[in-house]
């Protein structure tokens, strides 16, 4: 674990959220944090462009904010080749996933790709998100697949260079050489018409088992299964989630949720890729009580004390992690000076 840590799921961030929203978060967390092969950790999702707009920060200056704004602008200007009709209004996530089964390997023409290389102290893995536009009941949606990866920064930059010949928007750069430039620059692509969705990407991004799973629609089935698991968990524990005001209360309910989700997933969860698990926090606390070693509130690499920081004092971005003096905010690069 790095010296700058964030929680994989943060119960305090779920205060005030509806059960359906927490279900989405919990299912995505379980998928990505499972100790499973990469082809089992594909996070497939759909979000309306109207809902996605709420994530946009017009004055955001960190790479993630800039990228989010770029995706939103692209979504507004793009049209959908895939149109789905559902019985429910608004549609359920399961209905949208069901509607996408006939289009598992369909070439939508236009896609957008966001590449996020690993970053020490913030992201232990690479992430690749591939967006496309669909219409559901005449409303525009972003349909996306989030891929957990093991690419290095150099490999992510090489993928971007190989994608640049297919870039559609004139605003995209001719060359990307910097990790943070890459993180801030989602690439708008026009896929060759003679290629399938996975046929195109498997030539550029070396994840053969991932593309095989997507081509068969297995990622849709797994996301539906995890949504069902998460829905049952949230229905059962929602009252406890909303009442967990102190960190100790959030730790207790967090442990319950992690254990229950892991059983439903059929695999242990792991700290690191998505942040720190409550179970690891609990283990550190136990070590402190039994051995007198304060692993919960100190850095591993030195004897400096650390503190749980909710937001960066410089840029205001959410952190939800333990920081020690001298650690840097992954959003703005500001240095934490301690208390």
C-alpha cells in the first residue's frame, strides 16, 4: 500500500444517496475490487447524459475534471446508432443491459477512449474506459466499459499513439507524451467500418481474454449478476448505512458490506486497485491494540503520523484517504502540510 490512501468504498459519501445509487456503486466496487482475472473485472454501465452532466466541473483544472468535461461535450454532440426501448420509464439498468445483448460486438462508428496510467499514491492500476452513445426511450445515454489493466505508463502512451490515426475531432493532439496530458485527453475515434467493436480494439490493446468476454456479452451478464447481489445487500443494510454517522459506525457497516459482497461475488476483495478496504483498516486497528503499533494512523514507510483527509485544502477535491505531511494531492499536486 502507498503512503497516501483512499477508501475503496466510503460510507460517508453514501449519506443522502438513494438505494438505487448505492446499488450501482456497490456493484461497480465489487466488480473492480474482486481478486479475479482482468476479464472478470470489466465494469459495464450506462448513464444518461443528463446525469453525467452532474459530474462536470466547468472550472475543474485537474486531468480527471478536464477529461470528464471532454466526454460530456463529445456526448452532447454525438448521435446514437443503437436505440433501445424498455417497458419501464425511466429504464432500469438491467433493462438497458438486456437491450445491449444484441449489440455486444456491434461497431457503433464513433467511440471515445479514456486512458488513465497508473500513478503512485493514487492509482495502482491502469484504467481504460470506452464510451459510446446509445438512445434509450429517446433519451441519450453514455454506454461504457471500464477495463482494469496492468499497463505501465509507457504502454498506455503507446496505446494512445496507436489510436491517434483514428481520432475524429480536430481538437485532439497529434502526439501525447505526458502521463497527465493523456489522463486529461479522452480520444474521440471513428472506427473503421469493416471492423467489429472488439476486432478493432484487440489489434491495439493487448487484452485478448477481455475482448473475448465482451464479444460474447459475458460482461453484461456478470454486471447484471452483481447488480442483483448488490441490490439485496443494500436493501438489507440501507437503514444502517444511512445511520452510520461516525467513522467507527461506518467502519462496522463497511466490514459487513465488504464481506457480504465478497460472498456474492464468489471471490475475496482486495485493497489497492480501488482503494483501501475497511477490513484492512480494521486489521491495522487490531494490530495497534494488540501490539501497540499504530498502523491505522501512521505511514508504513516512516514514523510520521497521518490523518484521514476528506477534501484537499488547495483545490477542494474529494480525497477520502490517509495523508501524512509532505504527501501530494493526486488532483492538483498540492502538498499536505499536516496539522
